[in-house]
């Protein structure tokens, strides 16, 4: 994700003067809609069908999904917990919470 952000910044820095690039780069990245549809703020099921196409354009979506699958997927062992009941003891519960059990990587 940092490489994509750096690439966008370098593109606008090379195409425009510095004051113009510092104005156009954040506007053209549209960070708020991309952050909303990345899966961190809203579940994928909660995104209306007419806006779900934005998730395919959001590099934050792919970064979030990839990091969650790298951490909690592939049959990770249960997490240690000192309490009698821990809902998130099993890593698959994190994936279920964010609707990533049927992700695009699997």
C-alpha cells in the first residue's frame, strides 16, 4: 500500500508543480470513499450493490484483505486467553467478523 501511495505522489509530483501537485494528489486519490469500502469501516455485505464496484478500485481493500488473511488464515492455532470465554480465541472469528471467510484470494 505504501508503494501505491508513493507512486501516486511521484506521478503528481512529476506531472505538476509542487503547489499544484500537493493540491491535486489528495483530491484524486479520494481516500475517504476508498477507506469506507476497504472493509475496515463497513462490512462488504453492508455496501450497497450500486457502490460495490468501488471496492475493486480501492488499493486499501486489497491491502486490508491481504493483511487479514496473512495474519488470521491458514488454520492458525487458537490464541491464548486467560479468561473463561474469549470470543476471538479462534483466528477464524476475526475473518468472520470482517466477512473475509469467502475472500477473493481463496
